């Protein structure tokens, strides 16, 4: 549930590392209850923006407010309301799973009973019950990530930052992580989530910012973003044989933005109003060309990224 309270306000943030401008007049607003996704390729400035917002990095220009207050390194009361799950796992190797979570929770919650309840709840959310006495080096990459999350959320923060929490984890842990984030959001937390995996962003984020080279390229809900681009329908049709002039003919039809054939499947990006699929089926029939299954697909965030930047997000 969102209401109108502004939780994060970033205005015109500029961050330079020597000559490299990592954030170039970056602004955003996050409202209570949102799951904001920062989507961008490696090096686009996602971690830098989070670390500036948290006052872990200094910046050259701009203004940052959290819960309506100016953020600064010494704002302990603000930090208590915030959870951070950093990109690189940061836990103590000499403490067990339980001791790690208890330690991080203890930084903000001194009451023993309350702390016990909070630690147990964090363990439940990331499903680490079977590993409480393990040391981190005994955990798989995915379980370590889940421990990293438990350490960041155990003090029940109202605002939580997740910086690429699913990189290089197994599918089971990945699902657990995404579900944990959605559960935390349902329980009331506002979330900032960074990733270069557009499927994840599409799955869990209510608001999305697409960024590259320190600048915001586009923002909105996934529906807003898809409306911004020309492609509105993607067609796929199984075609065992594709005469060379067929592709040329199709490419010249109005409403066809792109067409290619890979030896088995014909793929078209089209404008929806143009009813290209119907035309294509009639055309194939009139030429006595055999075809198999056909699909109409909605564009993905990758199509949005591709159309805005001219390159694939995975590059
Ligand atoms: P992302 O999190 O989206 O992968 P980063 O915020 O880590 O991107 O990096 C943004 C840009 O700043 C990149 O070009 C990166 O190489 C550069 N950068 C990040 N940290 C430093 C640093 N400590 N010193 C110099 N350059 C850095
Ligand atoms: Mg990063």
C-alpha cells in the first residue's frame, strides 16, 4: 500500500570520482510503500546513488532527504529506520549465522526480548532456520546472500535498500530473496531495489527508473515505460521455409518496425493498431507457405531499454 508520504527525496545529485561523472544530475522521489527498482547495466551508477543517499559517500552537488530530513553521516536516528543490504556480502566469518544476525540487530535494538523476536522473524523471512549454527564459509553463495539480507532487515527498518541481492545465486535462493522482499513490502517497508536483471525488476517493482552512465533515461511504472516505446506487439511464427523475398516484403509493410528470420522462426516487432498478424497469416496462406505455432508477445523492459539506448541491457 502506498500513501503520499515522501520517504526519499534526491534533488540534482552529482557525484564524481576524479574525472568520471558517476551521477549526472540524478533526482528521484520515493513514496511510502513503494518498491522502487533502479535498473541499469554494470557501471551505470546504481551503487553510487545508494551509497550517496545513505551518506556512505560524499557527493559534489545536490540534496538528499530521508523521511523529510536532510541526511548526514551522523544521523543515527534516521539510520535506525533504514536497512541496507550491500552489494558485497558483509558478515563476520567468525560468528555463526545466528550470532551475525543478532549482532547486526543489536546495533539498533538493545532490549533483549525484542531483539530475540526480531532475529527470529528475520530468520523466518529468509528461511535460514536449518543453518543457525553454521559459519558463513560453510554456506553456499545463495544462503550467504540470505544471511546478508537477514542482517540488514532484522531491526525492522521502514526503508530497505537491496543492492543487486540476486547476483550469482541459485534459482531457489533467488526466489526466496524476491519473495522475502515482497513480504517485507506487504508488512509496510518501502524498498529500493537495484538490478541489471529486468525480469526481476518487472516482477517486484511498483516504480522503475532506467539509468545508464549516471543519468535517468526513463521512469514510471512498467506499463508507463512500455507505453513510451513504439513497439507494442511482438509476433513470433514458426516457419520451416522463408523465401528471401518474403522478409523484404514484410519489412516494407506499414506497422512493421523490425523483422528477422533465424531458420525456424520469423520474429516481428509491430505497432499494435496495424493488425500485422492477420495480414501475415493471409499472406502466408496465399503463398502456400506452411507455418506452425504463432504467438503474440507484449514488449519487455529489455525492449524499452533497447529502444531508448539502442543497445541490449545485457551488453
Ligand atoms: P553500478 O552499481 O550501477 O554497477 P557503480 O555505482 O558501482 O555502478 O559505478 C558507477 C561508475 O563509477 C562506474 O563507471 C564505476 O567504474 C565508477 N566507480 C565506482 N566506484 C568507484 C570508485 N571508488 N573509484 C572510482 N570510480 C568508481
Ligand atoms: Mg553496483
